[in-house]
């Protein structure tokens, strides 16, 4: 039986298979906006047990016997149990194996995973205290979308989860927590970032100068976090540890394994990889550090407000295609009908319905807009499915490819995207000779993304420092 695929989702949570949850920003039903970039986000923790539950819950030990749970950490007024840690350990081990990353020593990985549970728990607690809520309807819609992306109806999806040892109720709470943390990040970090007009102007000027030699980088990092109140001795210890790890990496040690063992960054269990980014999407400190090294080499240690960074340049490539286009752009005016897989509408039935709607519009003479108003599940249905004038990149790739293949007036065959199944009709096309406002919006989004990861990591560090944590991992 194949495991569930959650790769299109925002943050990936491997629970005996690859499972995931969408961020709040991706809950919009329309393909008008692409799902946001997700690098730098940690995996969500399983739902927290209460203190009353902590020591009383039995668990299977793998041999059919039952063992009593125990507390391995206290986070503010909530506990983390050994059973919860073991579940997340299994998740982490599966994730590392799937990526062909050698497993760290078990005690090292255990402490890494526990630290991630603590950080996630602190975020959920802060969200709860500050009134961030996610209702059941939002959770249900997200779970249904995850099931659809795995080409399963909800009962099949639930059965698959449970066959892989994952409680459906627990999975729903993981999804809820994930959405909560995304909303918290948006409120505490993203919404507070200021992008000035001068920054936009400078960015656009830089983009105009992007030439054939411009480069994108794939970087992996190990972060040793320095607490806010760290004294000189503690900082010296961390610096020496960073130097030792850098020396190991330069001597041929597996960088991904070192990252999984020691990095405090959210991408540690992905081998530390940040993914492909142009220089404008990387911290300036990182760009300066990797300028003088070649792919495969380790950069000089970087000291940031957050701690010590050991960087490995894993690859580089031409970045011209990722720059903001300043010349004329083709726009497409389109409308669509969106349906989603559900208990009452499995995929074969859904595709039959869309095919029937297409026949009614193309051969039966019925108005596409009227059909969209009656049948589409997208918010655009009230406008007859109208999405307005779309620029390249405004929609998810699957939608855009199908739309670009149509001539004005044509209606597509059923098309699947992360949002569901679509019928797409292109109404007209035009060329925007001077897309000034579009370029400025794209520049703001790029600058926000550049700042977002740094700001989020700094915010997480501060949250961790002010969270009361009592570790009991070594207690019998």
C-alpha cells in the first residue's frame, strides 16, 4: 500500500507516511493566488495532552504489551509525554530515511525532535492565549482538500491514515495546530514587516540589471542558536562547537546528518537545505559568506543575531528566469468552474459532472457563466467564475498550463490543481505594455519573502527564550 502524498502541502508532517497540512494562506479556494513559499517552517507537533493525561495513558511498546507513559518535558503549564516524543521520533526517522539522510545517534535525534515539539507547543500556546482560533469548518475543508490531493475521498483517506497507525482525530488536531501557527506567524511576523518605497525602487533597479550571469543558490545550513541572555562563556562554547562541526563537514562528514543532529533551524530534518533561492531572497550575511566558495564547499562561519551558521553551498544555477520581467506581459482574462472530491462526489463522478457541464456549454449552447453560478464551489461563482485579468504566475502551474493552451472562447477538459478540479474558459487576451503596478507588487512580495524567514527565525528564538521549559528526558 503506498503512503499518502502530501508534498504539495505547505508543511510536511510525516506520520508513518508522508502526511501534511495546508497553511492558512493556502485555504483560499480560488486558484487566483499561488500557495505561498513554505521554506523555513517547522513541522507541527501532535496535539498536546493535558497534565491529567500525562502519566496515565498506556501505550503499546511494539511487542503487544502496554507501557505507562511518562513526562519528558514541561512547556509552561503543559507536558510533553514519552509517547508523543516516540511518535515524533518515528516521524523524523521516516522523513530522514525517505531523503536518504543517515540517521543521527538516537539520543541526539531524540533531543532534536523534543526541541521542535517544545517550539511548536510554545507557538500553539501563544496563539491560544492571544485569541487565535480555527473553527471546525476550516479544519474539515482543509482535511478534505488533503484527501483530494491524494486522490481519495474522505472515508478512504481516513482508512488509509488508520491503516498506517495514525489516529484521524489526532491528524485533524495536527491540521488545526498547523493552521493556527500559520495565522500566528502572519500576525506576529509577516504583518509587521515594513517595505519602504525606496526598497522597492532599489529592488526594481537591481532586477533591471540581472544579466545572463545572475545566479541562484542552493544552500544548506546548520544553526547553533544563541539565547538572548547567553553569557560570554556560553557563546564561546557555541562558537567552538560551530568550528568543530564546520571542520567535520570540511573533512567529509555527511552535512545532512550533522544538520539533523545539531541544527536548531526548522529545516534540520531536511538535511538543512533551504532550497533554491536567488541572492535577493537570502540574508546578506549568507550571500557574502558564499561568494568565494564553490558548490560542495563549506563557507566561513556566519555570526548573526540568532546564532552561528555553518553554510554549505550545494549548488548554483542561472537565475535569469526568476527575475521580475519589466517589459510587456501577456494577460489572460479567464473564468472557471471548480468542483472538489467529497463523500458524495468521488473523483470519477466529479469528472463525469465536469465533462457534462463542458458538453452543455460547448454543444448545448448554455452560458458558461450561468453554469459557474449554479455549480462552481469557488468564491468566484457569484461572478460567473470570473477571475479577472491574470498575469503569468498568478495561478498555480497546473491551472496556468491548461489556461495558456486555450484560445479565446475555448473551454478546457477537466483540469486538476491543488484546489480541486476545474473547467477553464479563456475569454480574451491582451498585452500590458507597461505593467508598473504589477512589477511593484512583485517587488514587494519578493522583499517580504526575503525578510520573512529572518524575522520569523528571530521571533521563534525570542519566543523560545521566554518559554518556561523543564526537561525530564533523562529521568527514569
